[in-house]
C-alpha cells in the first residue's frame, strides 16, 4: 500500500527524495496511445535502462523463436546535468506533477541548493509521432552548466515469464542501431528490432538559445550553457526544448508531413485542443460524486486518472494493434493483448470514441487468418484466437494450462465485435468483416466441443474459465454461454450473408448442414449446475472442491498465489476472480433476477479477488443488480487499486488497464460520468 | 525402420560406409553402468561433440536455475589418424561389432586401401572407474602414421526440451577444465561442472611400444609411429592401449586403490569373469525360443541385447543414482530418472542382482527429504516424489500438465520398494528405511485427495494417469489403486513401527487418528467405471471422449503426436499407452479374471502405443492372462523397437530402458529365460 500521492481535482502529485521509485514511474506514466513512457526523471543520476520504458504500440521483438517481448526502445528521455563539470547534489524534494486536464508531466527539484530545475514533457495527442520535452534551469550566472542529452541506447528488456511466480534477471537488447546522422540541431538514429525486423527511426531535435550544441559519435549531444560573463552573481535561466519524432516501418494512418512550426508552444496548443474535446465527452459528473461519496475529492481525481490513462494507452488510429494488459506502461505479460481489451476496455471506447472502438475490433478482424492458422495447428476447424498475442496474431502464451485451455477468448472477441456493431449499427463492418469472423469462430467451436455418447450433450472438455483457479475442467459456464452467443451470431450472419452478400457466402463455403450443426450445438451445450442446490455453477468440477476458510487463505489484499501454489489453490472451493458473476454482467438478459442474486450469494463469498479485474466486476454486478452497499465497497476497492498500490504490483507490473476499463464500466452504470447510460 | 544390423547369437554387427550414424551410435552404446559412451568411432574425421556422448551416472550440470542436464563429458574416445601428415580416405566398409558375451566393442576399417585399423573398447565391469581402449594399425612400413589422441573437450550439451514437439539447437558447455597435468605416458585433467560444482577427474594413460608420445599444452598427446627404416615394403603393425580412469567428487562405494597391472589383457580378464557370472544368471533359454519363435535366431540376439543393455546402464553399486529414461545412452529428458526405473526396470534387477535392486530403492530413500520439501512447496503434507529428477531429488519436469499432474510416481516408488522387501525379506531395510517412506507418502496422499460434500468419496482431482492423452482428469484408476496399495502399506508400517521401532514411531509423530484417516481414505477412493457398461475405466472423463478411427489417426508406428497435437489427442477416446492394462499387470490379484479380460477387450483396441513402454506392457498382460497370440505379437513388436528403430527415435533419443525392462518382464513370464518365474 502506498498513500503518498497528493490528489487534486486535476492533478496527481508526489513530493519525495527519491530519484527512483518504480511505483511513481508507473503512476506518472504518460503517453498518447501510440507512444508512451514510464514516469522516470530524465536527470536521474543512475543508469537503469530496464525500467526506463519508452514503448511504441505494436513494436515487439523476438526473445526466443516465435515468442516476442514488448520492446523497451532507446529513449530520448535522457538528460545528464553537470554543474562545473560535476554531478549535482539533490537539495530539495522532487516534485512530480501529472496534469490530467492537459496531459503534461512536470518534475521540479533543486541541485546544490541554488540550481532549480524544471522538466516538462508531453506526448502530442494531436500529432502522435511526437514527444516533446522542455527543460528550464535557473542557476547562478557564475556556474557552468553542461548537459549530456540525446538517446539512451542502453534500454533493454528483462522478459518477465508468463508464470506469475517465476522471476528473471537476464536482460536482452532488442534494438540494434543501424544508422546515425547528426545534422545542425538534430540527430536521426535508426534501429532494427530483433526477429521481427521492424525499423524504428528516432529523430531528435534540440531548440535552444541558451546552449551551444556539440555533436558526438554516438546518439548523444553535449549542451554547453552560454554563460553571461558580465553578471556573475545573478541568476541566469537556461532552457532547451527537445522534440522527438518516432516512426516505425509498421506505421499506419499516420501523417508524413513535417509540422509547420516545431515549437513546444505550437505542439502544446494543438494538444490542448484534443484534450479539451476529450474531457468534454469523457469527464466525470462531480456533483453526483460529491453527493454520494464520503471521500469525494479523491474519488474525483482517481476516476479522472482512470479515464485519462484509458485515453493515453489506446493507439486510437491504428487498426493493427490492440491494448496490452498493462497498456504502454510496462512489459509485463510481454506487452501482449488479451481478452482484457475485448471484454473490459472496449466499453469505454465504444461509449467515447467510435474510431478507437472500431480500430480495436479491426485488430481482431486483421488477425482472422492467424486465428485460422492457430485452429489448424490445433487440428481444429475455423478460427481460434490466441490467449495472448502481439504483432502477428500468433499465440504468445507459454504456459500450457492457460494457453491451451482458457479458450473463452474466441467467444469474447465475437462478443466485443457484436457490441461495436450494435452500438453504431455499422452494417458495412458487419457484412464485410464481422460475419466472416462469426462464421469461422462457430466452425472452431463445433470442432472443439465433444458430443457424449447420448448425442444430446456437447461438452467442453479440458477448459479453463476466467476463474483460473478452477484447474482444467469441463463445461465452464462463462465459456459455454459466451459460445452459445457466438453461435447465435454466426447462424444469423450466415442467413444475412446468404441474403446480402452471396459472394462471401459462397466463398466461405457455408452449407445448410453446418448451420444446422451450429444450431444443434447451441442447444446441446449444457449449463453446469451444482448437483445439490441446482444452482448455476462455475463448471462441472466446482462442486467437488474442498471448502476452505478464506480469511486464512488470504489474510490481506495481496494475491494468494504468493503464499499458496496454483496447484493447491485449484482444489479449494474458491474463485480467483468474477466468473459466473462476470458472465451475468455481460449477458444479464439471459438470466432471471433470481438466478443473478443466487449466483451473487453463492460466489461473492468464495471470491479471492486475486485478479485485478475482480473488484470492479463485482462493483459492476452489484450496481446492475441493485446491491448498492456492495457496489460502493467494490468500486472504491477497485478505483484505488493502482493509485494506492493495493496489490503491491503497480510498480513492478504497470497499470492494470482492464481493471481501469471495468471501473469505468461500473462508474458508467453508477451514473458517475457526464455520459449517462 | 532400420534393418541393417547383423544379428548373430552373441554379436550385433553392422557394415556401412558411414562414419556417422546416430542410430548406430545408440545401438553400439557400451558402458559399465557407471560410465557409458555412445557407439561413435574415435577416428571419425568430423567433429560432432554433441552426439559423442560420454556419460557418468549422476553427473548433472545446471542449464538454468535449478534445472539440470545430463553432462556430456570431455571424452577420451578421440583419436585422429594422419597418414603421411594427411587424413586418410576410407576405402572399405566400417565393421562395427558389439560382443554381447564379453561386453566389448570393435570397429574395423581400411584407409587408403592398405592401412587396416582396428579399435577395441570396453568399460571394465570389474573396476568401474576404467574405460579401456586398444588400437591396432597395420600399415606399409614406409608410411608415416601419426595420431592425435587425448581428451576431446569440445563435448557439450544441446538440452532437449521436455515438450516432445519442441526442438533446440543451442548448445551449452557444462564442463570447465580447472587443471591439467602431463606426466610421462599420462595426462590428468580436472573439470568443474556448471551449477552443481561437481569435480570430474579424467586420468588418461597411453601404453605403447610402437609410438613416441609427445605432450601438448592442451589435454592432447601426439603419437608418432616409430618407423622401421629397414623393411620399407613390408607391413608393420603399430598398437597402443589407452586407459582412462574417471573419478568424480560424488563417488561412492568405489575403490581408490591403483590397479596392480595396467594392461588391456589384465583388465579384460577380470571383466570377463564378471560377464561370465552375469550371463550364468541372466541368459535366455534358447531351447524354448527356438521351439516357440519363427524368427528365433533374431529373437535370441535381441533378447540378449536387451538384457545386456539393462546390465550396462545400471550403476549397481551406487545408492545415490537411479537409471535415466535413456540410461547412459543419451541426454533425452535431461537424463532424468522417472517411474521408468521403479515400475519397469526394477523387476530385472530384483530377479538378477540384489545389490543393484537395493541401491535403486535406496536412491528413493536417500531422496525422501527432497520429497518432503516438494510436498511442502505444493502446500501439502508428507513426501511427494518428483515426476523427473536428477542429482538432488528436486522436480526437473518443466511442463505443468505432466509435472504437476502425473502424480502416480509417489505410489510407484512405494510399490517398487515393497517388491524389493517382499523378494528378499529385507527386514532391516523395511524397518529402518521403507516404513518412514510409506508413512510420509501416505500423509501426502491424505492431503492430496479431496473429500466431496457427502464425506464418503475422496476424489483425486486434476490428475493425469500413465495414459498421458487423458487430459487433466479426475480419479485415474491406475493412480487410485496404486495409492490404495501405498496406504495399506503405510497402515501396516505404522503398526510394525509401533511394535518394533517405537523410537522412529515417535520421531515421526504418528497418531492413531491419522492411521484411521488413511484407512478411511483407502476405502473412500473410488474406482472409476464407465456409466453405461459399468466396466472399470481409465478415469472419470474417459467416457466423455470422442470416438475416433485409430487407423486414420495413426497409420503407422510413429507416434501420433507428430501429426496430431496433444491438445486434440486428449479429446479422442484413445489411450497413449497401457494404463488400466498396466495396473492389472502390477496388481493382478486385485482384479478378477473377468475384470482383466474385460479391460483388455475395452482398452487394447483403443491403445495408440505412442509410448515405447506400451507394446511390452501389452505383451506382459497378454501372457499373464493367457492371450497367447497377442502376447507373441506385442512381444515381437516391443523386442525389436530399438533394434529396428521402429519409432524412428532410437538414434535421436537413445535406448528405451523402461521398454527393455518391460520386455524382460514379459520374457520372464513367457519362460524365455534361464531364470523361471
């Protein structure tokens, strides 16, 4: 738990004496969806290239054959100050200030008692190629100031194993510089990414009247302050602006024109236009929050922060990337895309940014062929989406039990796309993109289910539900119901294609008999019920599990897998996170009010909330079903998860984007936003 | 399939033009149980350090934190011949000859039409520290012969992933030389093994009257033939003998005296004494084989080969090692010890070598503390043996589904130890070693089973049986019945300890209530039955699987996982290898004849035999249950598995030791051996 942030209505601040603090670096992450950077201080005296993450959406490099990591790029957030040729001594607190309204981050501190330093940075949300920094140094005029600036090329990856209890200390450099040019006030460095052969260009330009720029043989420049020999006891202000344009060989939908004026102010003004418009749509309803929450001030900031980071982690114009589990804030889970986007984050973009939502759906459409290949590799038909994926749509999950068995992802993708189509009635998208995906996924499901010898029941064997503590089981309810939803959409899609797009209908070789088979499968998929109570339950083995005293298994909020191994947890009658409960928030219309409340009574007491997705889903369920006190309780738990580092992993792992999406969902249904349901 | 071996009653030979042939190198493996070497030719002109395996039992090195590989040691099987300072040209077939009666391997070939070369080697079975080689070269007297000999230090490992479909090409050197001394006719090199810090000493001595020995700065010597200038057109015979003594910092029960006479003949004579005695006990009954088998000549050789390699892969004097799945013949499965020893190989040693059998059981006893640690790590009680293990008794299996779920190993260990005690009535071993292991494993099982809400059934959740295509299932019959056997032995052990060794009884803190709990558990473990037929079945999910046409799934003898992935196979109604069938060979008395024949009728047609263990177990079952035609069929399939490379992996993976053990089992029950049941 951390309680040292200062929460103001539109600012998150921290005063501390530490240059280095991985929690602060996660919290003060800033980006524009395409590029993002952890909130570290460019002047910090240590060299910690691993944590100093600069990330570009979709930029993955190979760490072993066919397995990628999210590349920690060479970073222009790198400035070393020398005072009279020596490193300075920190003589004040460091003030970190993240301005949520204008999306700009500022650091201020004093060196050697008299030298005041201010560093500002933002990532243009208007021209997403650019990162802009400005540095202001106030120093006694007789002091010599020198800056080593440029690109820190020691950035590297320290791939985190999928297995949540394994650790790694080996680092790997994934960006190899292939060219370097210095020219007047700028340098251009080009990098080749290991394995994926992406090319990244970083063009860095320094504007300053106060320093003399000296080039080097590396991707560095020296800035020597131009001293004023006349006024030796006065304070002189030195400043420089640093513009970094980042391009990639995989860029799409990006401007390639040079901006008219390269100046901090010019970029900033356009950036503010974007944010003004964003907040007009996305802001909270503070009146309601003040009325309903005891700690309304903190709630207001936390909810704004949440929305702010959802905006800043989505590359809204790019249909070839999705949003990693930790956005652009960390390499945890190798930066991969999960169901997190489709199920938990998409609702925010659906409600606030049609283009972003459409592109997130297009990402899945663009990977349909990879999903076809994956199904074939598994000796199955149709298309099967991977549990974890990166740049090419291949499976990136390396643990067998999850990667092979947590297969609801394919139905989740369909659920997400259907929500986009329903929301915007995008018939073009439906007929030309979605229908094919619905049909191919239905084909996958038909080949993945196993009819028993009666021929009347189709079981989902050897699967794992959202409750990852369920072992490998049969008929996870969440999965089965989402699959039925997928099948119904495919059946309708086939009929719509037959009518509106016979070309595609024929190309896909759809037959009446397979539509009949989907229809039969949809009816023959069982809903698991507890054999004693008859209530809907997680899966076919849940009733066999051992009852356990949860207060002993999990005395505080940190995940129980830190003290009890997965193998043991799977035999306890607990759920890791919302599972049946989650299903009922997504397809509530399929369940009676009584069924929903029964499920809540059955499963809410058994939930360990060992996933950061869990609190918010419980809040959402509670608000949807009128369980007001629990809604408030879970909402507050979820809202401050990263801000207070509740699970002790915000620093080590980055921001929990899906949790943020689900909090937005709950807030939306609670009426806490300008935008009302 | 390979059919190019020449099988003679006591010899296996091959004539070929290839220096390099990984199948031949496996088949012509030779060792003395403690040391072993693949059958490669010391003179072969290529440098292929990976496949040229010299292995020392128990010598493992770390390839990643806490994971070891079986070290491919620097090897003295290394002699490069130069003729007039140039490499020779092979002008004859290479004749490989493995003499099973005397355990010696010979290569013969001709270079440059006129130079005949013979290399002999054996590993002393009398003094297991020694490997002995002799080289004889017949050349025209006017030809200059030079030999580079010594130790090839480029030997390295290419760790094979546990996952049977993954490949690796990266090599790793695990032996670092830490000292080297040359002295007269010998050199001594010491090596440090990565991670485990074992120290290995190789002392190499050359005896020759025909060569001048020159030392080098490396672990090499040059031999220059002493030419006879008088007789330039005659043929001169040059020979040298090469003795290598290998010691390790983990040696146990080994002589440390210097042999009286270091000579090929002296070592060989004592070696022959050992083998004469061995074959007196272990040989086949050729009269019966001639009577019963059509291809009796080949059967005789193959069965002798089988017995020969069982002897040559067991370090019979060492209670701190077991036998790897591929013995000393390959690093496949990282050289680890599996249930293969306890269930499939032990019967051979039990019948023929009490000391070897006892030491194999002691290996498990010596790792009881490691098994306790493993249980604790899994949040369970007692002691749990690892699926794969090497020098320190820790789990070496890296795939979750197998390592975590294929837990019958613990009951298999108990089964093996009990067989040793029953056979030799070793009461000292029983009271002082076995009882504690029985009790600790019973404690493990009590914590591993899960009582259902009725309180009358204890289910084994999330397990995997010998049939590794069963997915992750509930109540594997093999495991459940072996566990009951384990519990019964523990209950008796507790009672015996109470009476005969109260000190241990008290030290173990045995309580009446826990004995009662084991007793209750033993009764409450269910035997899975097919819900339609009521027949005993593999597990609780087997009846849900999909029927499949096996002839399509597996058109030939190569394993179906090469063409159909594990994920798909687990949903087919097939078994990978004997499972229910295997159980009934191990504890036949628990099943009626009718139950056994029913199981055969149910499961024999569903078996893919994708494990090399499977054919022989089917043979054994068939002979035990009087299904004579099938016994002969499966016995022949199994017997020639490696000799004909039936599964196309003998070269790539080494000899299938457990298969060899099970073939011996079947042969024993078929009465094909001197030793009768």
